[in-house]
């Protein structure tokens, strides 16, 4: 699909999704919220890519929600009875939440490579990714509090599971900036790099190592980690037992053993394409 907010490329099993509205600081306008889940779902469904890297052009990763989303009237229904209007507004919020949940649904890991400001909705976005990497100039800010609203698209639900709860609360209550160096200390980002070029080279190297593994094994691993985050250990052990009953097949393991014996890289089939609907 064509896109107003992103550029997309796929090569060597790696999809690269780039926020490409640098003149607007990659602010999240109405098109952003429509395009992102469509792009991610299409890449995941095709199965040709085994890992996704998300980065951005321009001075900042993203300035968060574009003010036009609040001012164009799409979130308000002044001519509708208030109870009905509020019920409909809830579905708007759920749609925005689902935009970033597409990263968790994706069959491949999603690696966020950020620079500059990761502001407001940007924090919602990157906390839904599997891993985060940052440049030295990057910072994270839950800016919603400073403009008089409660963050509602995933930050408050995901961030406390990624970093110490007290730090997440301080970020949310104050809206203060969290610099990249501190983000690494508390585990929000895996690594910090001097500049964007160095960061992208390193992240693509990591992505390449992921893409070299069995995509079915990686898909199952992501599924289990996400499930375990939200369930008890007992439930999660039961789920992996059920998953393995259907998904564990010897094909990829035998290819791995054969490749080791023959001193070559293993070759695994891509995940098959998903056809939604009939």
C-alpha cells in the first residue's frame, strides 16, 4: 500500500519501517493511525520478513500525537447525546491502542531504533516493540500529563512491566524527560549509540542474527514471552505445552543439525502467508 507517513523496505528477511514526516517531527496525524497497523499486518501476514526494524527520519523519532487529531472534530460528536458520544469515544481510544498492539501481534520481533525525542505517543509506540535501541541524544517523555490528560494508548500499561514501577510513576506524574543513558540503566533500552548511523548498523546486525534463525522458533518464542508477561507461570507453562504439541516439528531442528555437520548456514522456510478472511 502507498503511505503518507512511512517508507517501507524489505531485504534479507528484514523489514525496515521508517517514520517519514520529518518536517512535522513525525507527529502522529490521522493517516499515521490508519497506515501503521495496515503496514505491520501486511508485512507480518506475507511472512517474507523475519524481523522488523522501526526508525525515523529527521530531528526527532516522533513528537507524539499531531494536534490536528484533536482539532479536526473526529474525536468529538457534539450533536450526539452525551452517553452515546462517550460510548463511541471509547471505541476511538481502543482503535488507537490497537494501532500499537499490532507490533505485539506481529509474527516477527520488532526492534525500535530511536533518536531525538520519543514524546507522548512515541513512548506508547516503542513500549509495544520487542526491543529498543537509542542514540545518545534520545530522550523519552510521557508528555500527556503536561497537557492535562492521562496517557491512554499503552504507556501506562506496558512501561511499568519494562522498568521499575517507581521510575515509571515518576516519569508519568512529572512528564520529565528520561535521557537515553538513564533509559539504558533501567532497562528501557538495550544499548545506546553515539549517532543514528552507528545505531542502525548495530540494530541491523542484531536483526540479521534474528533473521538467520528458524522463523517458526522465533515466532513461538515471541508468543511465549508476551503470554508470560500477562499470565501466571502455571498458565504460561500450560500454554507452551499446548503450543509445542502442535508447533514443534523436527524439520527445522534437523536442518540445524545438518547445517552444523556440513559446516554451512542453515536454510529455513519462511512462515507461510496468512490470508485473512475467505
